[in-house]
């Protein structure tokens, strides 16, 4: 059976690399997820969080300890990689040393018995996109590391009928300028051919600019799946708050003081979250530095803090202020006049996220 | 400092080269001598010190009936046995090594490394331990004193070398290469022979060289497992010796015994220096 442009469903998947151990450590904790056909997904998370394991499970290189993988409702869990019609690109260049660049790019098509004309047409199109056209007749081993990675990428893109293209940090070794262009090319390929693209990265900017949906993972757990905007504005856990955004989200230890407000350092901060059902009074308040503004005078939801440092990033200024033990970071417009000493920082209630046990209310 | 280093380096290389090459020159010179030139006084240079003769070489190709020793047949026997055994060892050894490198085996407490060690352990014991079992084995299946019997024995001796070298080699070929081939649409067998094997030519050459060398120079088994029907080169060369040591034909036979290995070494060296074998991945 050929799976062409399929919906990919992971159902109750979990995986451990030491199944014979009575207390196995799980590389992936049980989860379910659906990748819609034709969309772009980014899997984002620190090293060793299970991103690569997840890709390998989808491509069939790793058989999950538990759970099922469905392509368009068909169970493919027990199918080998060859039968799944998946393309995968690894983090480091893998090339067929003994072949020319052309043969490298044509290999996936040759293996699947495409016609000679079709192979030529596809290789030409892919090599044009990746700017490899002038190297086609060279032995692949003669190219530089980043060109080799382009070959790897090209082999992933040369088949247009795949169920999905899985990319495991494919642009790590590519220089920034080309990286930017390639990301745009990948987007275009996705829009043109409606191929599902799954892109693993630990770079949030890459994930944010590339994907429709971002999957944030941490320690074998899927922490949040959502649009870039959701991840930014409403991180579901403090981990996502820390991990996404630069600088990380401001997170303050605080106490619930009424149904809609918390106290930080005895200063009352109103939020839009309903806190009436919370039993534990100790919560955390999270707010993005982008949403904290400098207020002219004290008032509702302002914090008086001592300005410690101003860093000019060109397009914005980053203020670091302290209030007791708390450190507050605020990103402000670079034209904004910054007073010295004590400043008043306004925290908009609608942007406040309240966390209990590290989870968003 | 740098000059001193260069000087020392070249001095050492020169000394070493003399050390290696001198015996060969001596053997070449001796192979053209006659009884008189070897035994009367020390002589070095043909025409100047002694009158060269081809007698030492002629003896080697003359049939015993005409007073020669005829090492031509043992020579081809040796080539046949060495090449056949090496080829089979490489094929079987490579397959075994690939399996040991890529798949996980478990049988009781036995793991992949134990199996690899089992192969190598065949070479740990002194060959004499194996002589009686091999003798009985070959006589039982009726292959004593035959070329095929020797091929079988040599496969046992050479395959561990092939497995050992190739396991190490395959372990250094990233598994992503196989995985990429699988993703590109190969089944596991195609991934092996279309992608992994062409990338393993350096390892195959090294393993092949070791097999050929160890097969070619073996005297022990060639000696105890053959009698009259079949003789291999090392045995025949040793048999040249008699009450009067024929230094001239011994030198000549020694030279043509090493000749194939020298040719192999030169060919492989050419191939290695072309850079074809360097940098498997990345």
C-alpha cells in the first residue's frame, strides 16, 4: 500500500530503550497526537527530550514500546520503513559517498522505480531550489559539509508524494543566510505540494517562523501543542514560559489574595484568571517582558522597582529591575525615555498567567 | 629545532629503509650466485665480485626428473588456496560482521561482543591445538592432502580476522547511513549491498589484505595436512633445503614467494593514497 500525503496519527505512543528493565526509563511518555495532512509542524525542546525518538517512531526506524501509528486510519505500526513512504533528514549530513550528487538525489526515486524522465525532472527541480545544480556530476564526497547537508535535504524533498517529510534539525550546519532562504523554500514546497513537514529544532525562532503548529517537548513529555502566538502569550507550563521567548518569561512566586488577584512582595496584582477555586495559596505569576510597560506614576497593577541595567538591542531596550529578591525584565521601545533609579512597571491583567504546580490555570 | 627534527626524521627513515631493503638486495644477489661464489669468500656485486648465473632460478622451474624442484605447481596451489579461502572468508565474515554491528543478539548471557570475541578467540590458541582435530576432521570427510581440505581449514583461520576487522569498520559507519537508505526506499538487504557495502570498500580491502597475508604465509597447516598429492609454496620452499644448502635457489624462491605480497601492497597503497578511502561520512 502506498501512503500518499496521509494524515499521521500517533495513538497512545510511548517508548523505552530498555524494555527488559523492570523499571524502564521512558524516552517518550504516553501521548497521542495527530498531524494533519499538508501542515507544517515544529517539534521544539531541549536536547534529549525525545524529539528524535518521536521522528524515528513515525518513520519506522524505531518500533514504539506501546501504542499505534496510523496513516490515514491504516495501522502502520508493524510496517518497515521502506513501506511507509516517509522522507527523513538527519541532523548531520548523510550522503552516499560512492555516488555523484545527481545519483544521491536520484536514489530515493530509483529505489521506487520512477521513470527516467520523472527522475531527471525532480532532481533538476530540487537541485535548483538547493543551488546544487552546478555540482550534479561531482562525486558527493568532494563537497563541503553544508553542501552535503543540502544533498541530505534534497533526498528528503525529491519525492513529492510522501506521507510526510521529517526533518531532524536539518539546518544546524548551514550558514545563517542560506538557512533563512531554505526555511522559506521549505515553506513554499509545503504550500505548493501540500506535503506535511515536521521539523525538529531546539531553536525557537526557527520553530516560530516555520511552523503552523508547534509541539513543545520536555523530558519525554509533550508539554504544549499550539500556534506560535498561544505558546508565546499563554504558555501552559512555566517550562514553556522559560523555554519560549527571549528573554524568558518573568515568573514570580506569589500568593493568591482574592478571586482575581495575587500578591507579589505584598503588592496586589490583578489578573484575568479566576482564582476562586484554588486551595493552595502559593502560585506563580508569569508575564512576558514584552507586556510590561514603564508607567509614569504608581497606580493599579504597578510595581515600583529599582532599575539595575539597560541593554540596547538596537530594535528594543531590555530593562532589568529589582524589587527585593525579584528580578523583573521588561522589553521597551528603544525611543522610550528611561528614568534613572526607581521606576514604575505596569503589569496588564489580561497578559498575566497564573501557574499552580507549574501548570497554567 | 625544526631542522634538527627533519634531519633526525630523514636519518631514521634512511636507516630503516636500509634495514628493510638490505636483506632483499642480499637475496637478489645471492640468487644469481653459484656454489663457489657463496662458499669461498664474501661477494656482493655481480660481474665485479662474481660471475652471475641463472642456475638458482632454473632449478625452481625444472621438473624433478631433470634434477629440478619445480615450485610452479605449489605456487599456483598456494595462490588458489589463499585466494579462495580469503574470498569466502571475506564474504562470510562481512555478513557476520554486519549482523554483529547492526543487530542485537541475545542468547542467555551471550551478547554481540561475546560472539565477536568468540570469533577472535579462534586465533588466541596456538595452532598446534587445532592440528589433531583438523587432521581427524579432514581425514573423516576425505579431504586430507587436497586443495579443498586446505581451503576449508584456511577459512577457519581467516574468517575471524575478517569478522574482527569488519565489525570494527561497520561500527564506525554511522547507522544513519543504513537508516537513510531504508527511508529512501531500500529494503534491509538493498540497504546493505547498495549503500553500506560500497561505503565499506576500505574495510574490505584491509580485511582482504590481512586474509591474503595470513593465508599466504601459513606453513604449519600446509605442512601437517598435506603429504604427496598437494603441496603449498611455503612447504616446498622449506623442502628445498638439503645436506648442501642451496642458498641460490632458496634466495630465488624466497623472492618469488614475497613477490605477490609486494604487488598487493603496492596496488593497495596506490589506491589508499588516491584518497578514495578516506572520510566515510560527514
